[in-house]
C-alpha cells in the first residue's frame, strides 16, 4: 500500500526492515529512490529530530561513487526519513550468507571501494560508526571489478549518530554491533575516524575467513576480546595483506591507516591476489557463554536455538530483531577488571581445514591418542633393545655360563 512521505515522495513497497526503521522503494520528482523511514518513537523524540536537522547539510553534501547518496531528509509530522539513491542489488551480508567466504581478490576489491567511501566521509567530517556487511550494498548493474566483484557502496551514514543521542544512551552504554566495535568505543572514548578503519578491517577479515576475528559466543565476551586479545594469522593469506590487516586492527587508533591510505594499499595488493581461491580455514569453535548479561536495562541473554552467534539484539529497546541481522547492541561499558579478564594473545585461532581447535574435546582426544601411540612405540623399542642385547650376549651360545638372580656367576666345585 502506497504512503506519502512529506510532500515530494511516495513509498510503494517495503524492501527491508531494520532496528532503526524500514526501507521502502519509493518515487520522487527525479525518479525511483530508497526511503529509510525511521521508527515512530524516534520521530517523536524532539532532541533526535533536532540532531537530524543539524546533520542535514553534511549528509546531503556527501558525494562519492562508493557512497549511497542521501538526496533529502524529511521531517513531516510523525515521519522522519532519509531519501537515498536506489541501488539495485543486494547487501554484502546476503552474499556472505550464500558463499560463506570470498576469494581474496574480490574481498579486497570490495574493501577498497568501502575505504574510498570512508575517505570521502572522513574528509567531510563524518564518521560512519557502523561499518558492517549489512551496510555495504553491491550494485548488480555496475561493471564487474577485480575478481568479479560488483561495485560496493556504503550506506546508512548518520543513522548510528542520530540514534546515539545523550538522552538515549548514557556514558555507561555502548552503541554498535559487537563484532565490529573498535576497542576505544568499548572503553568509552568518543568515536573518531579510526573506528571505521577498525570495522572495515574486521569486515575484510570476515570476507576472507568466513567469520570475524573476535566474534562468537556472548556479546560481552566479544567486547572483551576486542580490548584484550591479539588477532592471529589466517592460514594461507599473503604476508603483505596480513600485515595490512594487522595494522588496521591495532588496539591504538593512531596506529591504524587513514581511509585514503588503506584504499590505495588495498588496490596495490590486487595484482598479487589474482587467481587465488578462497582460503581453506575452519571457524573456531564457540566458547561457553559464561558472561553476565551486560545489555539492555535488565534483559537476560537467553538465545533461542538457531539464533545467530553475533548476539542480535535491537538498537531500539523493545523492538524485535529483524531478519537481516541489523545487530546493534546497547550494552553497558565493561569495567577495567572485566576488560582485563581475558588473557592477551589468546584470540580464537583459525586453523587449517579439518584441524581441531587447541583445547577442544577433539584436540584432547587426538593428543591422548598420539601420547598412547608414542608410549606404545617407546615400550616396543625398549623391549626390542632388551631382546637384541640378550641375543647378542648369550641367546645362541651353548657354552654360556648361566647367572643367578643377582647376575653373579655360580662358583664351580673344586676338583678333588
């Protein structure tokens, strides 16, 4: 059913639902558009509406081939909407769900496109704050790039900042998607451009491996890993590309590359990656969910069977989680003692396909089996050495003198 959005736009069909609102296929004076209609409870928040209007100029001025452009911002009664360019394609999460991981050349080409989008945004003073596969759109009508990758465009600029108003999130709360949150956000520091670089490096790692470097288990455990653990190498990844990832996943924001540098460095890697197939690695096993429930007001973490491991919880309290896993989380900031609770350098290590995770039940069984085999071999070797020695010293010697139990030769009787 069509509905009017302001005086210039008409929304015809729902394209998707997210925690912050609903995306519609719409029509405007210049043709088809995508309209992100924010939730009514957000639209009724006058403080948020004020922030929305303040961001208008910056968002409308943001222009780059890899940015989903914002054409208009509509404030009309209970309607609060972003009118955006319509991209005919799919999002990166949908492709990951279908393929699990991508060939390095295509993955790096997509990450380079997103880096270019971030470079334009950062130059305009805009921090995205929510870079993740759900917010990367693949233009199926655009020309194919390296590795057969479709052009990638970054969307949802400004949404995280709009929702993260002081009245909705206190200083003790974290707004974001756990798998992609930079350590400084978890520690309560204000988000700057470097948080987007960290998130993009996490996305690239996920495109290559099929899982994020610090994800898995309870969201609280994920946050702690971002702060305390060091990312471990992916088997089969070229060293230059790995070092680039490590630099952008650095705990210290100042150690990370700027977006423009990252985009250029990634494109330098493309010729070296041509023809490489997807990495053959297994996802680390899930860890026990021993963490306390640190988010919401007093909401327990009790996932239903089959719930995505990323801890999908809504951005807006009381909202149902949507089908495309728009996994914003409102969580309390862990205390220093909690952040120090994980051992440094113990990130869940990816491993070659088929290899067991160290410390897992399968790993312990295989370790015990190896020890048993080695022990049996050692016993057989000792036995073989003993038998060989006996054969060498008297096993076939008819004239050998028998020995008593103490090893001494008995005294022969004297001749009379």
